[in-house]
C-alpha cells in the first residue's frame, strides 16, 4: 500500500514555520528626524576645521514599541569650515556636519544635517554707502570695520536625519532595558 502526501499541505506549513523562526525585520528608517541640542557653545573665533563637536538627543525614539534612542544620548559632529571675522566688514564662517548618534545598544546610526552659518557682514553696507556717494574720505574708516564672528550658543537645537535604513535587533535593546541601572562609582576610603 502506498501513501500519498499532499504537497499543498506541507508547503504552507513550512512557510508558516519559517515565519515563526525568523524574527521580523525592525528598521530605524532613513530620514527619521532626530532632534539634537548643542552641548557646548561654538564660535568661528576659536573653532578649527576637523574639530569634533557634541550634541545630545532631545527626545526618545522608538522602533516597534522599543526605545532605541534615549533622550540625552550623545551625537557627534565635526567642524568642516571655520574662519574668524575679518577686516573690511567680512563676517566669520562656521560650518559643521553631523556624523552619528549612539543608540541604546552602543551601535552608531549615521546622521545627515549640515549647517551653513555666517556672522554679521558689513560688505553690503559698505557697497551701498559708496554707491550713495559717501565721500572716499570715509573709506579708511570703512576698511577698519570688522564683521562679526559666527556664534552658536550652547543648547541650540537642530534636527538631523537618520542617514540610511538601519536594521536593528530589538532583543538587544529589550535586554538592555531589563538591566538594573548601575549605581555611580564613589570613592571610598580604604
């Protein structure tokens, strides 16, 4: 006696079993906004290209009900251009880009956001005065004017965006959430 096995019954069962065995894909999506706050004031007067700058995350970010980025987490950027104010009314320049933010599992998520900030400039005002017929005797005074430095105060908020989809293992985040907080280290006399 031969038995016949129905293939239609085996295939759906194997797909169902496979779906149960493989975890669902959890993604921190490209373009997710991340609000950041500058941790320390920044000025074109003393900033240097290549200098690392730090930010902190303003709001928690969840993926599928699990917090993957906590408020206060660090984010890092880099100064891409820094020029102090100059004579002749030219303003200082200060440009930076954001590079990454640390997720709760210590992974780094790439960020994108670029600023282009300039200080007060008197160049347009000088040109207007000359066009209006201000005597050239005032020209030496105008050449001594300095533009302003570009200053970004501590606490300035900006919005960056996750750069590319990031596949996450939410089991790691859940395990971190279940760990009790470590008490701060204290100096004890020996």
